[in-house]
C-alpha cells in the first residue's frame, strides 16, 4: 500500500474505527485485550464485539495486519524520498 492509498483509507474511517486504529501499535503486535486497555487509557471504551468488528474492517481496508492469530499491528508505509 502506498502513502496515498493509506491516507485515503484513513480518511474514510468512522470515529470509532479511527480511535481503534490510533490505539494499534506500528512496531509491535498487540492482542485485542491490550488494544482495549490502550483505548481505556485514552478514556475511550469500546465493547468487545465492536472492537473486533473494527479490527476486522481495518484489516479488510489494509490498515492493520494480523501477523500472528489474535495479534494486531498497524501497517506502516515508508516515507518516499
């Protein structure tokens, strides 16, 4: 995915999906529980089925990967020179 596609996909997110995406790390893979804890730390509570749906949607949109089953990581696109 290139930077343009990434930005376009991010621009079309719902408010809840945006908050979930912002809570998913780029360099590490986290479980749903760790992502939910990060959301709570940011004063956002998302029910487990909604969190799962958002993560699945983010995977379908190419914004998040699941490198290991049950572990999620944001997609990073290297900046072009």
